């Protein structure tokens, strides 16, 4: 049940705001196609990270999971520093 709620929140709110920030009133400037493509990748990475405890990771994203597992302690230390 928690996985479904997490997936819904990420899909309909967080990821949609990342991919299309103009529609949600986050920014006023237009976004180029390259920037939008990069935002889509960022949204996919965040969604995979949020759901990795609940579902199997897609094969094309496995390399990211290995990378984040290696550097997660550094990311947590950075976030806790402020």
C-alpha cells in the first residue's frame, strides 16, 4: 500500500512538476528541449530512488542504483550538514 501511495505522489505531483515546471507555476521562462530531456531523466532517477525498496529496479536504471549505494553516505552527510 505504501508503494502505491509513493508511486502516485511521485508520478502525479513531484515528477510532473520537475518535468513541466511552467505548467505548475514554478518558473516563467521557457525550457529548451535539451533541458526538458534532462529534467525527465532527473525525475526518473528520483522515482527509482523513492521506489527501490518496494519494486524491482528497471535494468536500464540499475547502474544508477549501484552508484547511489556507493555515495549515499556522502549525500546524507551533505544534506545533514546544513
